[in-house]
């Protein structure tokens, strides 16, 4: 049996197959988007004056990004920081996160679906197709907001959640694979630098 220590340095570097990097920062933002709108009404419902500035800050952020400022769901007797469409869009992003996993392999039970070839094909698809999917996913949401702004109708909460969820999925299938591809490039660059340093060290030892 060949001793691993006697193998060439380049071969030893390929023995261990590294997993795709974990998207810590991406998941942190997704958790903030999911939990943040619930934190504001929770802090407001406690009645504690020390928590009120935090709740007000979250409400202010929600008003800056939410297209329907007055159409909030009620939680613990207080309004959520964003409307039903915005919060449902975050759930759509999370669905794509679970189905996509780190690099298209899926997360948990979704790994059994074998979706990696489909995600790889989607990653190589023309940008025009990707933008078309994004536009199609956001059109119902944009139409709902436009009709609401003109006063033509006031959409019910289930409809708002549906169009927001579809929009979140459309955004997720575009953004999350792009983020995974960026992480792969950065990880490959770091592995190349690490391998170059190891080769330089091995050449230095050989010259001694």
C-alpha cells in the first residue's frame, strides 16, 4: 500500500475532496430577514421602554423597503415590520436555499432529489433567460402593488402572500446560485494560493 507521505505534493493536495464553502453571511442575512419582522412586534408588545427604540428602528427599516407600508399582518397585537408580501418573499428565498443547498446539491432531505445537474444547467443558462424568469416572478407582485397604489383594489392577505412568495422564489433562483458561483471562485482562488505556497515550501526543502 502506497504511503500517503511519500506521494507527490500535488497528489496529496487532491486526496481530500473539499465541500463547497458554507454560506455563513448569506444565511445570516436570510435569518435576519425572516426573524427581524417578528422581533419588532415582539419588542413593542412587551411594553418595555428599553426595547422600544430597537422596535422603532426595525419599523423604520421596514417602512423604507416595504411597498405597502399600511398592509401589515398583526402579531401579538402589534403590526409586523413589513407587509405580507415582503415576509412571504423571504420564505420563498428560504425554499430556494433549502433546495439549492450550498452549490446545487440540496440541503437535508432535498439532497435525495438529485437536483445538482439541473442547477448546473441553470447556472450555465443565458442571462436573458434568468432575467426573464425573474421578471415573470415579480410581475404579479408589481401588478398588485400598482393596483394598490392607484386605489383600484385592496388585495387580501393570502393573495399578497402568494405573489410575494412567487417573487421570492424568482429572486432566489437568480441570486443564490450566483452567490454560490462567486463563493466557488473565491474558494478555488484560495486553494490555488495555498497549493502554490505548499509547492514553494517543498522546493525550498528540496534545495536544502
